[in-house]
């Protein structure tokens, strides 16, 4: 039985339809120098690229 990779579980979210979502980088600090447009876009989750999604789904066997 494969265990869940906890580092992957903390960084990615599996949607109801089976897609993986990730956080946008660059949204933790130094926000004063970034435009409102870039901050607005960075606030939303983005889908994981298909080439990476298959390997990451194996790390989440129970679909957290």
C-alpha cells in the first residue's frame, strides 16, 4: 500500500474532476513592488501542466 507524499499533499489540491491545482509563485513577500494586475492573477490557483500531473497524482493515491 502506497502512502501519501505529504509534501505533495500540502502543495497541490485535487479537484472533483481530477485536475491538480497549484499556487502561483511570487505571492508571499515583496508585494509592494508588484502591480495590482500581477497580484490579482497570482492570488488564483493555476492548473498543473499535464506532463507533471501524472507523476503527482501517483503521490496522492487517496485523492486528498
